C-alpha cells in the first residue's frame, strides 16, 4: 500500500497504473453521480442546488473507497464538474462543492485514510445538518424587518425569500409583495402561485416595470445564487437593474443567502463574470446571440445580507471568506 | 416568566427617568456598578446562573428604557467576559489562530470537530471565577474612565490649523476633543449649530468660548446648509452606533450629514466603544422617541390646540454619510463596525 | 417739495412763532413726556426750517448753501434760547453752533456713504457734535434748568474732547474722522439710553466747555484711534452708519412722536454696551466678520429714523417698519413699498423750473436709498422700483403734472394687481390640479403665496393636511400655523431639526421664495435649502412658488457671497441662556443669516404665473419678460 502523506502524493511508478484504472472507474462513477444528483432534486423540489450537490458529494464519500486524499480530491472535483454540466444553476453547485471539499479536507492530521474518511463523513453530516437549517435561521432574522403594512419587491423566484415571507405571514403580519416575472420561463408565476397558496397578497409585474414600482415599495428582498468575494451577488438576470433602481430611490436592498453560497469569485463588472455562469452549456460556443441567465450586482447597491451566520454588511462577506480560505 | 428587578436596578431606572443620571457615560458607569454588585454579592453557583441573572436584569432595563442601549451593551460585555473567563479557566476549547471562538463564521462552521460540536456547558461550577471576573471588570472600568481621554489624544491627528469645524448640539466627547484641538492648533473656527428646541449648542459655545485662540460662531439650525459650503470638517457625537455602522444621533444630525455629503465635507463621529450596539434599524417605533413639545410651541397658543406637534429626540444617520468613527481604540470606517461588534460581544448574546 | 403742503405752512408759522413758542414751552411742567415731545417739536422746528431752506432741487450745492444760511439762523435762535436757560457764554456757543449746524446740514444732504472731508477742519471736528448740539440745545432748553448730573457733565466733556480730537485727526487723515466720529456717536448715542433728553444735554455743555480732555475721554479717543487704525476701511463702513446717526439727529424732521420713541429703542438695542467698549465692540464684530466681512451688518444708528427732511413720512414709517421687521415677507414689503411710493408720487411737488420726471426720479432715489439703509432692499422691491423708474422715463412730455401723476399712480396700482394679485391667482390655479385628496403638503416658514394656495385648496374641499416646518430665531412658521389654522386646515408643526422625521409622510414640498436668481438658484429664508435637501433624499418633489416679479438677474452660488445679517441677539433665548452675555465673551458670536441659496438640482419645479418651469429656465423668463407687459 503506498504511503499516504499529507498531500496524498503517491509514490513513483504505481501511480500511472492506478490513475488510469481510476479514470476508467470514474466515468461510470460520474454518471452515477449525476443521476443521484438529479434524483435528489426531483424528490425534493424545495432543496437548494447547493445542498443537493453537497449531499451527492457526501454520498460519494460514503460509498466509495479512496486510496489517497489526492484521489479523493480529484474525484470530488470531477463530480462537481459533472454536476455543473447538468445545466442547472452552476454558481450554487460550484460554491457548495468548493466549500465541501475545503471543509472535509481541512487540517487533517497525519492519520490513516480510514480514520480520515470517518472524520470527513462525520464532518460532512454536521455540515449538512447546519446547512439544512440555514433557511430557517435566515427567515427568522428577516422577521424583524418585515413590518405590518409594508410593501416588498422581490425578483422572480427564490426559495429562501419564499420561506421568509411565509414565516412572516404565519406570524400574523400582513404585507404586499410585488414579484417580477424574472425573464424567460415562468418562475415569476410559480412564485405568485406559492405566495397565493400561503395567503399572501401579491402582484406580478413586468421586469421593465421595476423602476415604476420602486417609488411605492418599502424595500427590496431578493435571494442569491452566489455571493462573491466583493460582497456582491450573482442572481437571476434583472437583479442588477433592481439594485440600481433601489439605490436611486433610496430603498433598502436586502439579500437572503445561505452561507454555503459564498464563493471565491471576484467579478469586476458584468463582462468579467465567467461565461459558464452566465450561459447554459449549449450556448457556450457562441455567446454573441444569446442573453445571459444571471448578472452581477456590486456590493455598493446592497444594504444588508441575511445569512445563517448573522446579518452581515457586504464588507463582512469578504472577511468571512478570507478567514475561511487563508 | 416575570423576572424581579433588583432594588438597585429599580433605583437606577428611576434615577435615569427622573434625570438624576444623564448622559451615556453616567448611565454606563451606574450600570456597570450594578453588575459589579451582582457579581460580588449575589449568590450564584456557576457561570450559567450568573448569566441568567445578568440577562434577566438586562431585560428589565431594556424594557424600562428602550432607547438607552448602553445598559444592554454593558450587559453583553459582562456576558462575554463571563464566557471568556470560564473558558480560560476550563482550558477546554482549543482556540484557533484568531478569535473565531466568539464568532459564527464559515471557518468555524467548516472546522468544527465533533467534540466542539457540544456547546460549552456553563453550569459547571468553577473555582476562581468570581475573582477572575472582578479583575477583568476592573479593566473594563478603567477602559470606561479613560475612553474620553483616549479619544481626545487623537484630536491632533485629525484637525490641522486654520480649520473651520462644524458641530451640532452639546456632546461631552466633542467638547473635550475640541478643547484639546484648540490647545494644539491655531486659528480654529468652530461653528456650533444650536440644535433647537433644547438649544444645547449654546452650552457648548459658552464652554468653548472660554478658550483662547479660537473663534466660536453660533448659528441656528436653519443655517447649517448655508454655512456648510465653508466648513472643512464636521465633528459630531452620537447617542449610539448601530450594527450596520449607522448612527442614532441627536435630532438634526441627519440634516448635517446630508449637507456635508452635498458639499463633500468629511463627517467624523466620536463614539466610545460602549456606545456600539448590535441593533439594526428595523423597528422604527422603538428607534425614536419624542420629547416634550412645549419648547417647540407653547401649549397655550391657539393653533397649538389642534395642530400636531412633534419633537423627536433622535435621528437615524445611514452609514454611507459617515466618513470616520473615532473611538477609544482608534479610528474605524463605518464598514468595519461589524468587526468591532464581533470582538465586543458574543453572537449568542445579541438577543438578550 | 417733498413735504406736505400743510407742513410747509406749518414751517413758516413755526419759524415766525419760534421765539414765543419756545418761551411758552419753557414754562410747561417738566416731565419725561414733555421732554420727548419738546425735543420732537423743537427738532421738528429746526427740521422744517432747514427743509424750507432746501427746495428739492437736484443741485445739492445750492441746497447746502441755502441750508447753511437757514441753519445758521436757526442755530442763532436756539443759542439765544439756550442762553436764556443757562448762564453760559453765548458767544462761543453761537459761533460753534453755527459752524456745527453748517456742517451738519452739509452732511445731511449727502446721503451716500462716502467719507466726508469738509473744508473746515474745525467745523468737521465739530460736525458730529453739531447735530447733537442742535438737538441738545433745544432739548436742553426744556430740561431741568441748569441741573446737570455729574454724568451729564462728564459725558459732555468726553464728547467735546472727542470732537476736538476728531478735528485734529481730520487734519491728518480723512478716514480717521470716522473713528472718533463713531466714538463720539456711540458716546452720544449711548448717553441717550438713560433718557432721551439727557443725551442731548451733555453735547450742549460740550460746546460751552471746550478745554481739558478728561482721562476717560482721552482713553476713549485713543481706543477709537487704535480701533480705526487696526480696522481701516472696515471701520469706516461701520462708522458711517453710526456717524450718520448723530449727523442725522441734528437735522430735524416731521416724524411723529411714536416714531421717535420707537427709534430710540432700536438704538438701545443696537448700540454696544458702553463707550469704553466701543473699540472692542468693533474688534469683536471683526471676529465673525472674517467670514462675513463683506456683508452689511445690522447695526443702525437711531437717528436714521429721526431725521431726513427729504424723506416722506410714509417712507420714513416704512423704513422703520422694515428695520424693525414689522413688515416682513417679499410680497408684503413690495406692496408696502408701492403704497408708500404712491403716496410720495401723489404728494410730490415739482420744484420751480424743474422737470417733473427727473425731479421725481431723484426724490424717489433718495427714498429708496433711505429704505436700503434701514434694511437692504428686497429683490421684489428693487424690481418694482426699476419698473417704476422705467415708467417715469417713459412719461410723455407736455402733459400736465396732475395727469402724469395719474399715470404713475395707475401704473403702481396695476403693478400691484397684476404682478402680485393676479400672479398669485394664476399660480394657485395651476397648482390646484397637483393637490389631490390625501396629499400631505410640507412647507417651511411663512409665505403668503403658499397660504393663498392652501386656502384655495381648502375652498375646493380637498382633503389634505399641511406640515409646517419652522426654525429659530424668527419662528415665522408660527404665523403660518396661525393663518392656516384659522382656515381650518389640519396642521402638524415641527422645528427644522425634525424635518427628517416628518419627511417620510410628506407627498409634496411647497416652498415660497424671496427671489429666483438667474443661474437657477433659489434665494429664500434660511433653512429652505435644508428642507429641499432632505426632501430630495426621501424622493419627495419640491415645488417652489415664485411670481415672475421676483426674478432677479443676479448670480450667486452659495449663501455666503451675498446675504443679509440680522440682529445676533435674536439667537439668545432668554435670560437663562448661556449666550446671554455673548458680547462680553471675546470670541463668541451668534450669527443670524437671513437667506440661503438652494441649488436647482434640489428643486423639482418652479411654479410661476407664466408656466411651471424647471429651475434652470429662469433666464428664459427674464428674456421674455418685457413682452409680458403689466
């Protein structure tokens, strides 16, 4: 058995043989991974993509044996890549996967592989538990900001925002919600349906009516697909416009995001956002004729971020990420 | 469950309401004394019991004086002290490189081992806790006493000669700060906005006028925008600092900050650390309170019978209008306030 | 002549009856009221005499000469009476008085604030003393015969010394006349504070006893000199109004008793505490003045209101009303001015061999200058004056005077009706569409136009409410509140520091304006800019309502370049206020600005009777205004 060092580097000539074997092994693995991932999402519509990704990775960790940490890393990365290819929200998957990998492999002492694995599984479960609860925590924090008779503007469909609004309505608060259509697809209508089901007053508006409506709302509440290192967010296309309008009309702009969405990206402007984030895979070859799926809202337009780590100002996000990755 | 207030706490509440104790510094001192008394004399068996008592009294103080956040701030400090001392004595938890023990963070989330998953049990009786607490409390008291001095020593760095400074109302910190600056710098002009209806600006002006080598101009509140075009700096005090870096300051400070923003004049806020509060601006009702309207318009004037008259005490100043906070620990940007809060208070104590 | 016909006749009769009248007065019981009355009547006498000697012709030189003559005669008469009252060397008195009154009248005729270097230095010296002297003499006549308190004597001596020194100083440099002049003036004026009659008395004695400077006087004079040296031109300016005060007090006028009493009290308020503090007083005002050196201070001499024979009584009354803030507000001041102007036009008598138009023009100019001294002219007033002047120059020739007067009076009436009355109605009607049910209007201070609009809306039974924002020290908002309340409009009242608190509820902000400047800035009561700023932050539209007659061709970018300073003592709240003795504290100055400038980006729209405009379109209106007509 090759020695396992801290970095998991294998010795010499056996490496190539094992890696090639591994690669064969992997293709099947990856197909399974994707299937499992999609299954998870099918079963529970409410699950966030990030959580599903983490569950998948955890499953891999549990089910498969790994020779070295290095192989583990590689497998994880490939699994994440495979999930990305499913053309679902890539930002969440990437950030969750990244975080998970970091999490489980952090400061592992010189222990046996098996021991490591057990530790990692344990950690994974804890991590998952904490994250499962994150929406609850965030919704609770947002309660204080939703007052009776307030008018809220939200962008398309976000499960976190939905949960926060439903919790508020369960606390006997009455308010009115404006929901934008959210571009192509009917995510706006879905949100309206869910809100109506919960008995909340809501109105569906065109994306282009954001500026018109802004002067009559009290604040804006949106979800996020990812929170970047600058403190800004990546969210469905149209969020940037909403942020601009809100700032101009001096309305607070609140973002509800779980902590696993924090990612180490730092876009400078819309163009600087990687194409994989913006376009679905099939359009990546020629992006000039397609419109993007997401946009980047710089931190200056964001008033507060509600996360399970607490209510943060955009400058605190960078602090968190630095602490994590340094 | 209705908690019973201690006799001292009731006395303090009464003193504050009647006006015998006023000013944030005075209130903080008295509150600290009460908690010290609790630590010394009250019979508590373990850290948990102590924290329960402190929390209970803090809740009572909060309910009685919702605007005086310094009382809860000190309570939170005490709670954090208790936890720290307990942990130190226990020497159980491995501290990481930074102080993430206290803060919820991604890092902490990610690095928790299974043992540390169990939160520290404070109900274990601990020897020497009382003494350790009292020691540490002494430090806090010293810090409180020297907070004003520590702010003043920074006066030289921020004010140069021949400056025109604008201030509003009467703040103890600002008065000492300016007096120090006057001693060290030449040809200062200080414009004091009187801050009606209490017109406490007059007191500040009279106090500063005793100094040599300075020119004091008193202006009515309405002239703030008019004078702002000539002002170099705005220096104001505040009642408390909110978690997002915004201020709860004397009524009129919002206008000053807006006018300063319009003319790109830096706004410096003097705020000792005990004024930092982890609250957010959300409950508008509890944020502001209105004072006596008699000074605004006399009760016996005819239109006053039917008109609504308001005399609010506080103003919210958003963090983007503030350039710099000067506290006894140095200067900070408003965007850094979140960090100061995590260092001051334990995240579990944010909601008492 | 500017005086009324009756006054002229009275003058003649008075002059002729001068002697016996004075004798009668001598036997009347002495009390304060009589003293005041007497001083008034005596001053009246002298003023009328001087007036009669001054036909309102353009040439001031001629006037001076004639005045001189008459003044001399008058002075002689007064000297004689004084002689009868007190056993004083008449000769010197008469001579000095003659000299003094000569210079006095000379000084009176020149109304502009130029340094006066009159040919005769001694006369110049005595000049300040002279006005006081004349009044003094006449007043002294009726004061307690020979009973002078020690203070009076001292003060007289001081004044005399100061006057003498002023003469010496005048020889050396003209500007320095002002210093002792002011010194003297302040002395005199201060002396007036105990009782109106006491003040003039010392001056009278001053004439009699010329020699030895007392220590106090010497010190006072030295201080004045030092102050003058230190402050140079600034001092000159300050000294001017004060200097003119005593100057004017000699010249007599026909102001009613009440006016004099009123004017005495502003004297008490505006003069510095005591003679010894004069120089420090001026030094003090330099403190604040570093930033506002260029602005006219509110210091006014008492005699500004007492004297000028060329000023029509209604204008004089108006001047006092302006100075004491009895008449405030752009429209009110304009209307009051036009009413007084109408009176002046109607009472105007063209002097012989002079053209109606030109002489009227000069006379009105004189009045306007007087008003400007009482309080810097409002933009509405100066615009009205400009229009009036235009009209005067366009008067047809060869038309009888009565008809010309008709034309002018008609012009004035139309101006008031159109520019103010109809304009208000037009503005109100264009705004009525914008005021709907449920509106919350926020307004600042007191504006007649805004009040009119609110009343109109109330009449149309719109359900709205008004938030009145007010500020110290003028607290005009209380007046607005009172007026709105009288019409049953629900109101809220706050001070300006709470404007952020109430702005969230407001749907519109309506502001009145003093003037609209050509670069789009709005000049209004101090505090307006702040309200507009906060409104902008809360996205509340700001509407400024301003008639076109208030549009000015001036350019200004901030409130300090040009402004009006009013009495700093208004900032002192009450006796318990810490600022009570601000004058005694070396470096403390309350500052009371009248106006401030609102930048156009803070204003959503300006509502005029022509149209609703963006703030930047003011020059457009100024360009097309002549075509609008009246």
